[in-house]
């Protein structure tokens, strides 16, 4: 004999599970021939970065993120690469930035961590600046005007600066600075009461 079907359960019928509304995310974005204009409302200073080409990739909505590209601040060709670690964690956020100016005439690199991803956070890490010919670079950046006319020719040698850095929206501090000029050995710089003096 056939068995009767079990009686239906009484009570309210549960609705089907709703799909999350947070499924939208951007994993890749590009900028082609763009421009960034920055104006300091306090000083009135205006800066531009033209010919901006960049590509941003993200592994997830909260990172990590990588940005690579090129642009022309003050008409000087520059290439850059930045990495930002995952956000939303209690741990500090890894950050790194590399900038190459004027086809290798100067390089700047930052590598460290940020305490939090807003204007209350502080970046701590290492700073390295290298210039093959600081005088030529200054004339390229400033147009060879009066700002660079008095620079001594002795500066036209490779310069390398390394330092620990701590920076936030309200302050900038450099410590453990070392300087190498030309073929000379690295010189340690000491900072005291806001002044920097060479240690002999």
C-alpha cells in the first residue's frame, strides 16, 4: 500500500535568503591622459600633474591595492608605483611608494606602515632619496631661473639621503639621517631642537 505524504508544517513560510548587496566591487581602474590639480587654500599654491596615465588593481574591496603609472609634475616626466596593504584590520597598514624622476635623474622611495587609513593616522618607515645630478635636476624642475642660478657646481655629483621618517597630517620628523655626496662616505646627521648639524 502507498504511504501517505507527511503533513505540511504549519506556521509562517520563511522567505528565501536575500543576496548580499555588497557584491559590487572594482578590481581594476585606469586613467589615460588625465590631470590632477592641487591648490593649497592656506598658501594659495597651485600645483599640477599633467599627462597622467595610471592603472589601479585591487585584490578585494578592502585591498591590497597596487597603483602604477606616469605623469609630468611641473613638466618633469615621472614614473611611480605604490602599494597599499589590506584595510580594516587592527594591524598597521603596509605602504610603499617609489618615484622615478626625469628618466632616472632622481629616485625617491618610501617603505613603512600607517597606523590607520585617515587623517589621524601616522606613517612610520624609511625614506631614501637619490639624485645623480642635483643641480641639473633642480634646473629641470624649477626651469633654470633665479632659484637655481646660485647653486655651486660642486653639488653636481651623485647624492644619496637615507632616513627614518614619521609623518602625519600635522607633523613631519626625520631621524637617523645619513648623507652621501659623490665618492665620499656616508655622513651621519644629528638633529637637535629642530636644527640639523653634521657630525664630524
